[in-house]
């Protein structure tokens, strides 16, 4: 690295960088907070050449306190004037005014600097009054505004204060925290995930997790409640399946069973649980919270390759809070070996997995002819036959006696 030469800056000033195709470095004098003048003096130089691009004075509300420059990104920067809840955006290449936005929150917004996170053409701004506001970065138009976590009776603010947010994968992550908070920390702090397009809450989990780092599909943060580092993201799973080891007769019933288990390092070999129960389940496993006894498992699809090589769907089932699933299967009228596949196709909380087993189906034994039963004649016929035989016998005896006479 070679020295490109010095740049003359204003005394007592600070230096801020702007990222963009025309990289700019901003200098400011830190402002003057005395009545009746409140003036910020700024100038900008090219990050490539050190050439001064412009120099301007910005007047704030007399006697007010402002923060800036903020949102120093995409060749623009902003000032936030706390007393009137207003953020003003300027072009970093020229220093000219672009737009302004006045937040309609509450007085607690004055404790923050309205520093936003740019993504998807928007600025996502978390403020101390408990709101996240989404503004169009080019026009300042408000896209949505969400009160992240109502404070209730826990603290004087309307919502739990928040001060920053991280954005990735179409989601906004923010955690509540309170300035100059004493020990023990307020209860009720949460890490919250919002939809970046609508502002709707997708999930939350207990913890004061003020710094979030996102990479490779995982969010890494420290929980100030217990001093532990937490990593959030989709967990790996393992699906197993078994079928009867003995042959199954066509038309009879057999039970296919198995498990779907979480293989994440934090809770290996625990049941995979539905998305709707995920917060309570993770808090139970990792934060000493109560066991959510109504939690449910995940859907499982059962399929097979039949003896003719055809792929057939056997049915659908669902695992329970122990991770186990079962399904009653009635084999079709095709004998032979079936390769049975149990599949969990994944969810917002877990990656997919599958398991395989086999079952043998045999034809039912051929039906044999029933033996013909000998039937006794009716009683009347039997009596009549005996009588006739007696009469014939008497007649024969009479004939024989007549022949013996001289």
C-alpha cells in the first residue's frame, strides 16, 4: 500500500465513508449546539483521488441536538434532528438535499440516531421508541412501520427500545435493549424477525441480543441474559423408517414406523418440531423455559417403488413431540419387494431428510375345496325304508316255509 498524500480536513471534525460506485469520504465538524445557531459544516473528497468535491454548511433547529451524518451508504447521507423527529437525506456527490421524513412515533425516539440498514432499495430504521420503519431509499416514502414488542407494564416506553437491525434473506432482525440498563436486566427482551417486505413478525425468541452477524444462512449473536453465543438457522435432520421384517399378505395390514430427529449441534437427537412451536421448543431446550406440552412434530410422506419399478405414494403421516411417526399400510394386490421411502421435505426451521427400508408382500394362499359332508336321510324316509326291509324279510321267510311243506 502506498501513501496517496494528505487531505486538509476541518479541525475538530470527524470522518465518515460512503460506499458506492463513486466512493466519497465525508468530513464534519461535529456540529454546534449553542443557541441561536446550530450549524454543521461538512465537505467531501473523492476516495480515489483526495480531490475536494464540495463544502457546505447545514443549519439545524436552533438549540437542538442532531446526529449525523448517518446512513452513509449508496452515495447519500442523512442528518437526524431529534427534537422534531426528522431525518433529512442528502446526495453525497453534491451535498444537495434529496428528501426528508418525519417519524410519527413518541418522544423516546430522541434517544436514537435513526441510523438505518440499507437493503432491497430500502432503509430499515430501528428507533428507541420501539418501532422499525421501512423507507424507500431514493424517495423517503414510508413502506411500513411496525411496533416490534409492546412494553406493557415492564418499562415506561410504549415498546421495548431497539437501536439497530440487520437484514438478510428477505428478513429484518432486531433485538430490544435499554440504554444504561442496570443489573439485573429487564425481563422480556426479545430477538425478533420481521418480513422485510410487509413488516409482519415472523418469529421471536427470548434474549437481549443486540449485535447480530449474518453469514452463510446463519445468524450469530450474544445473549446478554446468560452470556452465551447463539447461532440461529435451519437445522439438519435425520429420518428413519422401518417395516415388518416378515412377509406381508396381500390385503392384510402392516405398520410402517420411524422418527424425524433434529441433528443440530445445540440439541442433537431431539425431536424435529413444527415451525409454529419452534420458539417455545428452543427456549425449553436451551433457555430453561417450560416444556411446551402441546408441541407437534413435522409432516412425513411415505412412498415406495413397487415390484414393477413404479413409484407409488403410500400415504402421509405426522411425527409427534417425541419425533416418532407411524402409518397403517394395506399392501395392494401386487406381490413382491417394496422399497419404502419416508421423506421429511424440510420447513422454515429444518433441512429435509429421508430414510429407506423394504417390505415383502406375498399373495394370499389359494382357496381349497371344502369336503362334501354325508347327509343322513330324513327321519320319515329312514323309518319307511326300515319298514319295507322288515316286510321283505317276512315275505322271504314265508316263501321258504311254504317250500318245505310236503
